[in-house]
C-alpha cells in the first residue's frame, strides 16, 4: 500500500446579500493523505481530517470502498480519526473511486486508486481468442462443490416466470448434493426428492461488459430437462427492458438442438419478435461441446465448437429498447425442469435424476 501524505485545503467563503443576515464563516477541511493508492489485495488506510466544524465522509462506490470515523475513545490510540477500507480487486484491470469529506456545503475529494490483480499464468491448454486475454475462469479442478467466492445461488420454486416445476436450492437439498465438483467436472443434477424436483441455478459473482465467454458442456437427457448457459444484467430492474443473452439453451424433448437468443424490450418472445437461432449439435447430450459468446459494442455472436451459430448487431440508434447490451452482465448456469418450453410436450420423470455437465467456464476480454 502506497500512501501519498500530502495535504489538501479547501475553503469556502459565502457572503450574505442582505445586511441583516449573518455572513457564513470560512469552512476549512484539511485531509491527509490527499490520495490513496492500494495494491490489488486491498487494505485499511488511516485518514486524518481537520475541520473547523462538524464533518462526515462517504464513498462514491460502497461495493469496494468503505469509510467512516474512528470513535473518540481515550483508551485507544487510533491511527487517524477516520479510515478507508478497500476490498481486494478480483479483476485484472485497475479501478478508481473516491472518498468525500464534507462539512456544510464544502466538499473535499480524496481519490482512491487500486492496482489490477496480476494476470494468472495461462495454462497452455487454454485457447485464447485472438486479441483477447483471460480475465476469469473456473476449471472445476478444486474442491467438492462450486467455489463460494466465484458463484452464488438463486433459490426457490416460484416457477421463475416460465411455470417451471423445479425448486432451486443452494448446492444441497438435505443430504443430497446437487452441485458436485469431481474429476474436473461440475455436475448439476435435477432430482426428485420426497415428491419435489430440486435443481441448481448458479451465477458468477463477477460481471463483465463485453468480452468472449465460453463453457464446455454436456447436456442432460430426458423429456422435461431445460439446461441453459446465459447472462443477465448486474443492475437488473425489469425484464425484458434490461436485456438477456442466451448463449445456449436446449429442451429435452428436442434433443441435441441448441439455440441462442437475445431478449430486449423490442425483441422478445412475448411479442413474437424474439431474435434467435437453433441448430443441430449431434451428440450434445452424449459428449462435451464448447458454447461461446463474443459480445462487443457492435455485435453479439454465439458459436458452437468455433462455428458461428447466431448473430445480432447493434443498430447504433442509442435506444435501450433495441440494444440494452452496454452494461455489465453476469453468467448463469441452470437446469430447469418442465415449464413453458421445457415441458411443452410433457415431462418424463423416469428421466430423473438428470445431470448437466460443465467442464469449465472462461471469460476473456480485449487486450
């Protein structure tokens, strides 16, 4: 951690335009350091603030920079009368934020800069798309379940907007583990337990704006299965307004036919205007295939084993209704059971338990 121990002084002088009003006194805020630079590991920085009056401080991005006053405790010799805490940077890009000290109408900003996480040595077995670099990946080579620092679960059995029949759980249902890492593979299982079908819907903690995203997958068998590899916006407010990118979907009653789609306010299946394409991938339920998305500010392309499947271009009208894909999205893996599409031709419970295999998930971004 490198602290630049400079000082900043900010003064505000306000004069009354009326002779019967009290003039506002000078407000001086002195801060040290005036800039905070932190390594990618994050850390805790003491802050010294001197001010003529009452003051407080806040961060412009509480997701990774937090701050506050140290309590006035004569028994503890605090370093500084305030603090700034920076979380570890999980990304291989630098990031900047700021802490603001305020008193009345006076503001003093303290820039906070954090180094990028060093790029990991790239496994020679990982194919890097031209012009890209590896920024995140999970090879599922460690542990017995998905890494809690990389993935989070959605849970519940409310139909998920598609009249789905499964109940999503956090890795386990009782003693049954439904997200299992073994021999370098993540297996997501849909299983009927005590009369209810349980399954997994898991999402990356990180989100990305643009990049090349890929996963090597083996799809489950059976009428009623509905596996997906897709993306949703980090700051989701409304569907389909905020967008959805489906990299790979398949339904068990139509085996080995996989599709890619995008959804937005102008183009979605509820209006019959959806943008989608389906192809036959022979052996998709018997062997692993690589499903990928290349997403830039100009286009969305999906691929199967390196061959183009689907293309959707930015119309450059700056209209969110047709292109909401200019914000961070996160990745999703799930195995649904039944529902409007998965159960369109009924379900076959003799297919349960059904297993969705994931060899790896990788994210690349432009150099």
